[in-house]
């Protein structure tokens, strides 16, 4: 979904690259918000920059922001027009801030490699590369990368259960699979990240229906979960010791070969073919 807001800029100089992902600069007629260095008589919110601060004029009221942050001024202007739940701040800026907060928790809970990257960061980086190879771009690619960063978010909550709920340890400790359910429940209940829940839940499903937690098979598995599942397996195989994969971290070519062998078993055969082709170009 496109959350970009249309603004008109009148005689204000600022670094437009700081807002280009979320804001579109248009002509006066098509703008929802006006940025200016002077008061403009208009029915829309007018953000007037002066002395390193903003005064936002709307419906005869003036809201003052002691900051020259253009993004903040625009978000505040829109929140004056819509109720907060439908505002630009809630849908876009709050989501970004919330995701960054979760990413910090995830990264702090994972072991970094020699390059300072955690498992989820590596999976997100590989997912972006694979997504670009598949022709995914723009907001769809941003979502794929975001989902990849959050795919193991359930491990945060699971650790709390194991640490602080002794009566439930036996119910959770017998399997490492519960993070998919915990993550999907958590993301679904945030409201702002409901769309990420299916990927967190389904990235360990298998093409043959023998995965977890719901034993989905084939194209019942969400598309982005199928992509991230391959990237997740590759990173686990090449960076960790796992009884499910190998007693040692595999070389890249070995992991690619294992993924190829599991085409149509663990992984989407069409995506597997493309992933293998992409990786063989550099291995």
C-alpha cells in the first residue's frame, strides 16, 4: 500500500532525500500539505518554517514544533486533518520506528558473525538480493526485506517464557519450532504489522507438507515465506552447526547443492531453480 503524502514546497530549502521514501513533492493544486517560509491563506495545513522551528497553521489554529525536522512537521500536519489511527504518522512513521525497535531486540539476541552481522540481518540481505533477482522492487521489495528481518521475532517472546515461566518450560522446551507461532501471534496483535505475521508463522513450512507449524504444502505457503525459507536455510547451513543440517557449517557451494537436492521436497521448485542459478553465478 502506498502511504506517500503529497506536499507543495514554497521557498524552503532542505535535503529532500530525507523524505523521498515517504513524501511526494507535487504542484500546489494536488498537495495535501504546504511547506512555506511564510503564512499562506489555504484550507489545507500550512507548515511555516522560521528560525529552526515550524508553526503549523490549520483551521485557525497554530501548532508549534520546536524542530526543523520536515518529516515531523508533515506528519503532525496530517495528524491534525485525520484522526490519529488513520494518520500518516501512524501508518508510516510509527511502523518504521516500531520495526527498527524490534530489529534492535532481534539483533541483540542473536550471535554476530565476524562482520558484525546477525542471522536475521544476513537473511534480510540475502532476501533482498534474491528478491531483486526475481524482479521484485519498490515497496514490495521493502516489505520482503522487512519480513526477513522479523521472521524470527518469536524467539524474543519464547526466551521470556523459558526464563520466567517455569510451569510452561516442559511445554515449550521439547521443540525449537514454537517461535513461528509466538512470532505470528505477536505480529498479528500489534495491528501495525499484521501483514508480517504469515511469513513469521510459515517460513519453516515445506513444499511437501511436512514442515511446521501448520503442515502447509505447495502454494498454500505464502510466497514471501517460501523465499525467506530458502534464504533462512542457506544462512543456517553456512553459519551454524545444526543436527538437522550438518555437524559443521557448510561451504556455500555445499549449501546450494543441498537446497537443490531438496527442490520439491522442502522448497518451492521454481524458486529453488532461480536461487541456485543466482548463487552459482558467484560460488
